[in-house]
C-alpha cells in the first residue's frame, strides 16, 4: 500500500467516495510525478474538486488511498493475518503534520478577514512552531514573490479578487510544501483579473514544485501542463500530454467537452 517509484510525488489508487447514494469518485487511479504540473479538466460534477480534497484528506475516501512520496495520507495500513489489508484513520495531529506538506489554494480564497495580509501568510508557520519574527520575514518574501510587497498591512476586504488569490498562493507556500493543489483558482475572479493569478502559477510551474491544478483554462493547460487529465462522472477517462489530450483526444467524451469549451 505504498508508492514504489521514488520519482512519484502523488499516487492515487482506487479512490472511491460517495455522498449518500451519489457516488462522486468511482475508483480513480492516478500518478503524479515529482516536479511536474498536472492539470485536471472536466465538466462540473465530474469529481475533480472532491479528488483534490481527498489528496490532503479534507475528504475521507470510502475506499482506496492517496500516498505522498510513498507515505499514506490520513491513514495507515493494518497488515497481518488477523487484520487483513485494511486502513485505519490517523490521529488529527498526524494528519495536520501531513497536510503541512501539501499546500491548497481554494477557489474562494478562504483568507481570514480579521487578519492582515501579512498575518494571513504567517499564521500557519507560527502555529507549526516557527518563531513569529521568522514567520513574518518569510511571509514578506512570499508576498514580494506574488507581487504584493506593498500590501502586507492591508486586510482582505481592501484587495481585489486577484490580489486575494495571490495572497492565498503565498499562504499555501508558507510551510514550503512538497505539492500545491489549486482548486479552480480563477473561477471566482472577474475576467480581467484571471491573468495576474495565472501568471503567478506559471512562475511556480517553472520552479520545480509539484502542482496539481483543477481549472477550465484550456490555454493555460496547453502552455504550462506536463500532463492533462480529463475526468468525467467520477472517473479518469483520458490522460496524456497537452498535445495528446487537447489537440488529439481519443475519448469521445473528451472530444465533446473540448468542442464546447473551445467553441
């Protein structure tokens, strides 16, 4: 129940999730290599966001597992003749330790409204034991990296949507995660603000970080992704290079989806 390829950052095996009678994930298998950018496409309701949330255990899978660099996320294996081959939930403290390795950028920013921008970015490192002075210095470096060095004393309500999302990206980087997940990071933005957020993600893509991006931005996927994954009805139905999936899709469902979004 562990990943064996040392170049693999994320391994997802038989990921299954239901809400009541609705089966959202139907046994997803996916491997993401370290240092690559994977873009996940698909229609609304296809399970993309649920899969992303399962990677850092914000959603608990009914079956299957997620591993980061060979370590099971949120669970541990129970092996042996009496226990069979089952998984047991980790304690919350251990899950929080694992989540520190996986940054998450939400579509609706999720910033703390009562904290300044600097405090939003430095809060997580401080809660993980970093000295406040060091956390604030690192937060300033990250805010400069996303083009917001002059906004550290501002509150989220004083920023545009694009600026808030860039703060959210800086916050996701604050614990120096191994993988960063983006859940439709531009879907809540006005069209004229999309470019500034995608520009920051492009810069991250060139830094060697492992990125998994759920998005409808086909041009971004074509330009930045190493692999494109197309999901439909809770399953991965096609994956490959941008040229393979976006320019020459094999699956009829992928063809139909792209014909509509590119029309």
